[in-house]
């Protein structure tokens, strides 16, 4: 059954695979945060190349980019929920970029 | 040659790698549907971690997330085309989330 | 420290893994271009399946799709910067699709 959830927001967090919080990979910590905060879902995508959003590169050699592959973490939820998450994220993010945009959302489920 | 296609829509379908339709992976069935419906293109991205949009998790253990990796299927087309697809998708989707948003589109091609 | 960068644009370039410029993979050439042009960052995602945006398929057999996996290259920057890049991209793109959309951007950094 399709449910029209209406206008919600997509938050996308650009970090690096080598980013950590304490001794744990940052993306794992963030996924755990989103689950605890009751988000409907989250997805972590890993790029095969990239540069920059997570930290500065001091080289021009493309090969060195592969040492810290870019990650994009996506969460779709209400604007209120994501605004609250943004404040929570400030305690974890040492670098990187977050984008937010409005999307129309349909949810499927058996209930 | 660049062609300005104008305002179109991006549809993104969040499902799980283990989702099936009959005996076939759901993402394969959907890609085939989009080709038959004459869409200009479609892309399937696989996440490295995630939770939730495709089915409920009854555990807090992060390791178990890897058993059903999240997929995002992307299609860019006219609003009319995507609205028609949405109705067709209702017959295939048992769970998951679909988002739609307007984008400006440029197409490149030799013709 | 979180910095509100305000309204910027997300450019997404859909090409194929087999697309080349000269003897080099096109995605590498584009990433290099974005670095030289001073973009804050870029990310290359590789799909696991797909069709169409990068070149026409003359087969219905899904298995053949895997020969040229789809890539999505993402750049977040000002509208002015991306408009300039679009003109530069015309010299490299032989096929494919580019989408642009407005997003709200927050940057994190130590400075």
C-alpha cells in the first residue's frame, strides 16, 4: 500500500571513509544516531573517487585520492526532525558538508 | 551537443537488496520496467550500510544491517512519465520509499 | 564549527564507466577539472546496474548492462561556478545527462 507522506526533506551528509568519532568510523556512529532518534531510514553510499568535502588535499596526484573514499549518508524525514538532527550532528562532524532539499515522499508498507 | 531538456523530475526508489518480486530481485524487475516504458535511463546504487526504508529491523546490532544492503534506483524523466510509473510501481513495491523532486536537465548526444 | 553556506546548487553528471576522453576515463578527467576550477569537492558514485543515460542499448538482455556501469559525479557549489563548469563540460561530454537543483548547504571545518 502506497502512502503519500507529503513534503519532507532529504538530508545528505558528505564525509570521508577515514573520518572517525573516537575509535569508530563516523558513518557508523551517525547511522546509530539516526536509528536512536527514530528516523525511518538511512543509507550510506561509498564513492569510488572524489576529493575535498571531507578534508583538504595537499597534492595534485589523483591516485592519492583513493586513500580516503567519499561517503554520502542520506536520510529522508520531516523538516523538524532533520533540523533537530543537524544540531546533534554538530557534536560529531569535524569536517564535511551537509545539504538539505525538499522532496515529495511516498512510503510503501504492509500496515 | 548539449540540449536543454528543461524542468524534469528525479525519482529515487529506496528498497533493499533482498527485496524480490516473484523469484527475481526487485531492482532488476524495476529496471526492466523502466526500459519497457521508454525511460531515457535508470541507475541502481548500492549502499554499504543503512537501515529501515525497506523493512523494519528488530535488532540494535549494527552488524546485522549488512544482510540486506540498501539500494537506490534513480530515474530522470518528465513529471507525466514518472507519475505513470508511480502507478505501475504500486504493483511491485512491498515496502520502501520513493522520493520525487524537480531538477533542471541537460542531455548530451550526437543526434 | 558549522557554517551556513546558504543556497547553492547540486550538479549531478550521469555518464558511463566506459566513457573516455582521449585515453583517460572521463570521470577522472572531470574530477581533475573540478579540482583545477577550485570546487570545494566532488564525489563519484558507481552504480551496480542501469541503462541509457550514457549511451543507447540495442539489446533487451539485462546481463549486458553490466559491461558499462553507470557513474554519477556530484558537485556542490555556487550557481555561478556550476554554470561556468557547464560550459567547460561541453568540451568533454559525448553523451550522458546533467541535472542541477538547488540545495541548502552547511559546511563543517576547523577554520
